């Protein structure tokens, strides 16, 4: 008994000391170890567990408890058995590796983690974690591992998030990455994807085992609602560059660089990109290659954008000399032909643009930018004109790469100074040569034509210059025949000049001999020959050359692309004479071409004309509406043509709006597009039918059409061109629809979410918003069982819509009107299954502030209470009535107080 008292006394004294300061932990741990070695093991363990029980039941977190737990963990660390000889470890049957007391303490804590007390469960898991931290690097027995997994796996489902956090920290040590069905990994994945607490998701991201299937889930967390979780995901992904596929890297970079948070973007630029660059041993070009996709034009375009993001980040951190050495330019400041590839050319172009944006880096720019004359010759020699036409249009990687390289060259050319005439002439000649002789993709044509803004800034002159190029493309002349014809003309001119000289000499002789009759005859003949000479020499008077117009599809597509490149210029604000001729003589004729690609490009050019000319737009709106109506009625239509028409229709409605509408009979044109007389365009096309056609396309089978139609309708709403509660309701239903096709709908969902977020802030949106709420709730409530909408949580959507209403400047008014409509809906249909949801919505609404509104609502609720029999609905209505009555009484008190104050002021005045 005395021994037991002594052990208890000694342990109590030690634990009292270690709570004060951590400086004596190591010393007291050694003392405690000696007490353990000199005492009865069972007795020591019993006293130690009593101390543990006191520790676990202590309420709240304080420094004394933390120091005590740290001491216990430290004590357990010195109880670890000494390393056994190597031959002992060869016996895999050995199970008891850790110290017996350590095992007993951990098992005691694990049993305590099953208790109902939240504090005890938390402390026990926390202390287990601290002990395991001290055992890092040492083997533990299978018995302990199994017990830890058994008990702590239950804590992963604990209702308290702090306990789940401790369970995650403890169990992550027991993961088996080599086992695809490892239970701990699967549980951590579940928490990482679905736990409602930020800290739990964050810890799972930081501690889960890294393997291919896990990386996919971590990538999903870069779109997490919490910024800290997203940051943790990016930091974790920065360490697994070798495990990521190309499309995964592209997605990570795209989301990171475009994230709304400055912290996330900073993490990507200062942490993720440098880590990935280190993985490729600092080779920038290899990093670029690791994110490159080049299967089609869209891939190439997105690749170029990603290259710019990556290089823009690297250029800000690396010294200029190191950046220049990556290019390895020749003495003439040109890339060797064997280095002409995606990465080198984009790097060169981006570096030149980076230097040109900073005047202080002018000297460095001159080191990487060749003379324009030399560079123009270099571009001509390496243009993809030698590739056969049939192979070009196959979209081969070789062709796409050559097009990309040429595009980079012309983007470099834009950085030159064109103050000198020679530079302008050089560029004009290069543009003519490339456009006329090289087969180009449309995006490359736009860049090439755009360069003319530097050499020909005056818009009319530029239009004339480009129209001549288009004529050369349409009516090409054989070079050899032209040369022969030119030599023949020179020979005839020489003969006439000789004849003129002979006649002049004969005339002079006749005058000297005073033979005036002969002189007069020679004069007439001389006049005739001079006229013939002038006619032959002046090209304006020469009979136009007979050249056959080229009608092959590649040629037509080329000059339509050139026309589009010209019309895209922001300096064009109206159609001048040249552009009108281009529209009337070329573009309009091709609107009914048999080839789908030609027709789509002609429609795009015509749409660009409509943007700057209202008269053209008044005709164009009918042209663009026709394919939409035809497709709506079941007729076949080319996808690209339909997408072009949708985009053109939306743009014209956004730009002109009511100006395209037929004027009413009284010749008063309202600015609202919602009035009945404003629903028909000048010419007969119905705006209502057109909008309905776009709405129907939102559910089309083809993703591109769905995406463009949804985008267009959202743009019209944000531009305040249409007001439609039913359309807002359709957008909400599409936004919450659970159907997803391989992530294709993500962009549509984001566009709709962006639109819904801004609708409440728009003027005159209150009415359509409050009407859309009930329409959406009814659509979800009465959706067929086979519909995907039947799986949507209607209460969540109802709460979302109410929260949306509250963000409006007129939120109080909207909620008051909504409360009245909900009450009338319940009163009119007392047995409806929808009433439970509607009654819950009433409780989510803010209380009205007008006394008259409250009294009207109370009257309706009295009627509801008489008619409705369902208990849950009645309970919700009763709560709503109670809140209204409370608000009503408060308003009455305020009014009475105001009246009393007014009466008091009046009496004092008297």
C-alpha cells in the first residue's frame, strides 16, 4: 500500500511540475522512466491511467493541458525499445515491437475515443496523434496498426469536425498506396470530396497518399469553394508534376491563372510554376512541351494562351541573359531552321512582346529582334506555301505547326517601328505575298491582315489595299503569261516611240523647207501616233485583262477570311464605298452557296457588316433568324452555320435592340422590348419566336449549339434586352440539372451562375425575379419521376432563390410580394403536395416592414389555417404567423412612441 502511495505521489509531483514549463520535460521523462523501471508495472500503469482520465475529462483547451499531453508523448518516445539486431527483424512473425506500456496507453486512449463525451473523444485522438508523432521512424506492431485503423476509422465519421481532423492526422500514416482498395485512402477521398468543413478537406488533401486515382480527386479540389482548400490542392499538385497527364496540367493552369482569388493566382505563379520547372530541370521549353496539345485549331489556340501565362510568369523572375540564351539565335538574330517549332517560336514571340512593353529593355530588345527587311525575307522563305493543298486542310500536325509558327512571326512583326516608309512598304509587300500565295487558317489570316493597321493606319486606304488583294486572289494571273505580255507591250511601245521620233524629224525638215502642207500632214499623223502610245502606256485605258475567276472552295474561303480580317478592325465604324462593294458584290452572293463552310464564313462577314451598319442589320436579322427557325422546325442545318447565326442574332439585338423593331401605329417608339407592338422586327420576323427558338436550342443534342444558345440568352439578359421570368426559370433549372456529360456542361453552368448572380442587381429585374421563383419551384415539384430534375433537392433551390432575391436592392419589396404570392398559392390549393415546400419558404423570407402588408398576410394565413390539414404545413404557418405578429407589435410600439413624441412637441409649442 505504501508503495502504491509513493508511486502515486511521485507521479503526481512530476505531472504538477511539467504543467508549468516544457523546459523540464526531458529531465522529468527520464525520472518517470526510472520510477517505472523500479515499480510494479501493473501498479504504475493503473496510476498512469488515472492521470490520463483526469487529463481527458478536463474541459476546454489551455496551455497546461497541452504541455501535459506533450510530456506524455515525450515520455512514450523514450520508452521505445532499443533497435534489435538485423537477424531479429528477419523474423516477420514478431508482432510486439513497441514498448508494452506505450501499447497499453494507446489502447486505453483508443477505447476512450469511443465514449459519448465530445471532449474525451477529442483529447484521446489528439494524444494518440502526439504519441504517434514521437514514434515516427520506428516500426509498430500489426496488432497496434489494426487497432488504430479499427477505432480511428470510426472517428472519421464523428459528428465533430475537430475529431475528424485528428483521425485524419493519425490514420494517414497507415495508408497503403499500393493497394487500390485501401480502406483508409478511400475514407480520406470521401472526406476530401464531401466533408462540409474546410479544415477536414484541407487536411485530407495534405495527407492523402499520392497516386494516380487520388491525383484526379485533388485536381477537383482546385475548384473548391474555399480558398484555403484550393491553395492546398495547388501546393500538393506542384509536387506531382511527373504524375500528371497533359490535359490535367492544362486544366490546372487554366483554373489557376483565371482564379478569382489573388492568393491562388500568386500561388500558381510563385509556387506551382517554379516547382514544375524544377521537375524539368529548369528547361523552360520542356515545360512548355509538357502542356502542349495540337490535335486541332482549338487545341492550338488554347496552347498559345497557356504558353503566354507560363512565360509571363517566368520572365518576371529570371535574368534577361538567361532568358535570351534559351533562344540560341544566330548572328542575324534569327532562329535556325532546325529550331523552328511550337515552343521556340512562341517563346521568341512572347519574349519580344515582353521586352517591347518596357522602354527600359530597349537594348535587350535589339539583341533578339532582327532588321525588318531580313526578317521579312526569312518569313517568306519559311512560309508553309510548299505544302500541297489537299494535305493542308486535313488538319495535320505538320500543317498546324507551320501555321502556328507563321502566326508567331507576324505577331513579332507588330512590335516593329513603322515610322519609316521602307518598313511600311516591306510589310505591305510581305502581307500581299503571304495572303496571295500561302494557304492559311482563318485565325492566321486575321493576324496577317491586322498587321496592316501599323503600315496603313488610314482606314480607307487600308480597305482599298485589302480589296485589291482579294481581287488578286479571286482573279489570279499566270506569272509567265503576264511576263510575256509585258515584254510584248514594251516592244510595241518602243516601236511607237521610234515612229514618233521619225515623224518629228520629218516635220522639222518640212518646216525648214517651208513645205507647210507636208508639215500639216505629218502633224496629224504624229497626233494619232501619240494618242496610240498614250493609250497603250496608260493601264486605265487598256482593255481589262481577261482572267478567269477562281471558284474553288479553298480560294473562296481564303478571300472570305481576308474580308473578315479587314472587317474585324476596330477602326471600322461604318461601311465606306469599298466595304459596301465588298458586301454587295462578294459576300451577299455567297450567303446561299452550296458549301456549308463557305456559307458559314459568308454569314460571319455579313454579320460584321451589320455590326457597323444599321440598314444592313435590319436585313441581316431576318437572314440570321431563318436558319434558327428552320432548325427548330426539324430541318437539317450545318452546326457552324447555326452557331454563327446564333452569335450574330445575339450581337445585333445587343447593339441595336429596339431600333430594329417595327414602329407602332402611332409612330411612338418605346425603348422597351417587352411591349406587344415591339415584338416584330421591321420585315415581319417575330422577336418572341426568335427568343423561343434560342430557348429551344438550350436543350439541343449538340453541346456546341447548347453552349452558344445559352451564352446568347444570358448575354441578352445581362444587356437588359429581354425581360422574361420564364427564361430566368429555365436558366435556374438548367443550372441545377444534375445531368453532366463528361464535364462538358461545366462552362454552361458557370455562364448561367454568373448571369443569375447579376440579375438581382439589374434595373427592373424585381418582377421577373419574383415570378421566376414560384415558376422554378413548381417545375421542380411537379417534374416527372423519369426527369433528372426529380432528383434535385427542391428545398435547397428554394433557399437559393430566396437568397438571390435578398441580394437585390429591392429585396424587401420582392420578399413581401413573394410572401403574398406563396400564401395565395397555399390558400388556393390547400391539399397540394407543394405546400410543405412553400411553407418552409415563408420561414426563410425576411419579415415585411410595412404594417399594411403584415395585416394582409395575417388575414390570408388565418384562412390557410382553416383550410390546410397537414400538420407540418400548419406548424410552419403558425411559426410564420407568430413572427408576423411579433413584427406587427413592434411596429405598433414604434408608431405609438412616435405619436406620443409628436403630441408632446405640440403641447410644448402651444
